[in-house]
C-alpha cells in the first residue's frame, strides 16, 4: 500500500496538500492529510461542493473533542458523545447533505 499511497495521495509540497479529491464516474473521494500524518477520507456524490471545508471542520471537532481530551485514546474507537453530536451537526447542516 505505501506505493499506492505515495502515488494517489501526494503529501505536501511547500506546506500545501497537493490532492484534495479523486473522482470516479460514481463518487468523489475527498481527502485531507494533516502535517502530523492524520488522514481523513469522506466519500460523496459527484455534485457535493465545499467538502474540503467540511473536512477541515470535522478535523477541528476531532482536535477539540478527542486530541485535547486526556481521557480519550486517539487510537481507540471514539465513544465521546460530544464528538458524535458535533460531528452529526456539522455533516447534517452542510449544504451537500440531503
């Protein structure tokens, strides 16, 4: 998988992420990788707009509810109700959610 990952998901050039989405005839795979190496993928239909901003919002929720909470291990399943409720609100209020 490292070879595919390097080719499909180029990391950063001059601090900027090179690839934000990959389109097929059926769906669009939106991708966010943070400088620390956290990877987030969100599959949407082809007409979904402003998904990179939604991914950034989801990442902020993750940082606020998971990374800054010493009681939650980032490598385990996230069971935080605050995380899930904020995540649901962010996705359900996004313009591409129908």
